[in-house]
């Protein structure tokens, strides 16, 4: 086995999606969209279990028009990992690309659920943007992870 093959095998991991859940959502009853002043915020929480090879990625998105909250959503995706200590070891994020992949998948779950919730409302067409998981990861440290 070459060094490249050995490195790929060492750095690979597999996972299963255990559960996708809508935790919370809000749609304003008095929706007035001011296209001159649109803002949004994105949040992420990573939960890791000390007892099982599970990781929970909770993503949230809030949409504002003229500083008024008109929509928010929080979606949780639970994964079972093949290597539970692969992503975080000794309070260090050891494999950011794998965690970034799980964040991207979780964000896509949020976007899909959001599209369903805003269908046939004045918010249809104002979808959560595509995000860079590395942008979210740069602000995360293992000490900020929720652990059980």
C-alpha cells in the first residue's frame, strides 16, 4: 500500500444519518419585506456524545427585513460516526474537513425544510443562502461543543 493510499484510508470515515428534526420555526403573521434592508444570521451548535459515536449538528437561520424578524428555523441532524474520536481528540478538532462535510449536509437539510415551510407565503423565494461550512468552523472550538 502506498503512502497516499494509507493516508486516504487513515483519514476516511463513514456515517449514517440517524435523525433529522425541526426543532423550532417562526413565520411572522405580518410579513412586509423591505428589499432595501434584508439581513440574516446563521448559528451552529455541535453536540458530541462521550458514550456513543454520535454527533448532533444543530443549525439555525433567522431572516430579518428592516430589523424585524420575519422568519427563523432551527434544524437538528444526528449522525452516527464510524470513528467517534476521529473529529475531536484531546479537545482538538483533528479533522475539520469531515466536520465541515457534516455541517454542509445539516445546512442543506435546513434549507430543504425551510423551502417547504415558506411555500405559498410572501417569503417564498427568500431562501436561506448557500453557506461556507469553513466560515462556521473558523469560529468553533471544541470547548464550545455541547457534550453529554
